């Protein structure tokens, strides 16, 4: 359950990874280790990442630039396909009941998706979505979807929260933001948003059931 009162909420902004879609960062770390890159965890994790990943997530570089960057950064000759497969290993399944729940929320609030993601992951998870919950069903669950690589901004920087707030045209204290990363929660709090840090022991449908 939410730990604070939310009587004035008009918009709900949801993170994607580990809030709606199940992910496991360790699977990508392990996949790269199996390919001989033993220090990948130092380059990328849930808490922090190097500029190469930031640039991919903000659309500064293409997927090919990313593959070349991995080869340079890790001093490896891995193919694009090997890197892609390892990079996508963290993506698991998107339970349909969570999207069904978003539709329930949408009956009372405007609901938005705000995700730090990239062109490689989007291609992979949209393939999964098309073959499971359905692309139209997924897209229509939200009033608008904000992907970092499309808008050129990423959490936890304040400019991404300002950008979203401007586009949804709602006061900061009327926005409820749910994310699993504490640094993203702090970024939203600094912009005046109401927040809930979703723990790995929590389920989004249970946390927001009383909203």
C-alpha cells in the first residue's frame, strides 16, 4: 500500500523495468561474463553506468555505435549478434495482469510510462509484447509513453521530469511517480513529484490497489 495520502493525484507515471516488465540485470552481467567480459558489472548496473550506456539511452548513439563501443571498451571482437543477445538477456516477461491493472488505473487517472530504455531493448521487448499482450493493447494502456532514447533525456536528471510535467500539463504535487530505482525517486522528489519507491518485494498492483 502507499505510505502517503494521495487525494490530489491527477496523473500516475510508471517506470517500466521491474515495475511492469520483469527484468534481471544479473542475467546480462552473466551473459557477458560467458563471452569473456568479466568486468561488465563495473561498467553497467542498476545503480550506475558508463557514458556509453547513457548515450545509448538518450539516443545520442545508434545500436551499431553501441556494439562498436562495447568492442572498444571491453577490448573484444564479439559480433553484433553476440552483444545484442547478452544485452537483451536481462529482459524477461511482461505479465498481462499488470497491463490490465493499468487500464483500471486509467479509468480514474491519466497514466504515463517513463522509461530509461534504448533502441535495442525496445525492439526486443516490443517483439515480446506483440506476441503476448498485443502491441495495441499495451500502447493504449497509457495516455503517453516517454522512452529516454526518443526524448533525449533520462532519469534521474531533473530535465526529464520537467519535460514530462510540461507535456502532461499537471502540477508537480499532482503527479505520483512509481519507480524501482532510488536515484530516480530522488530526482522526482526534487522536482516536487509525489513518489513511491517500489521494492523488489512489492507488486505494483498491490501497492496501487487503494489509489
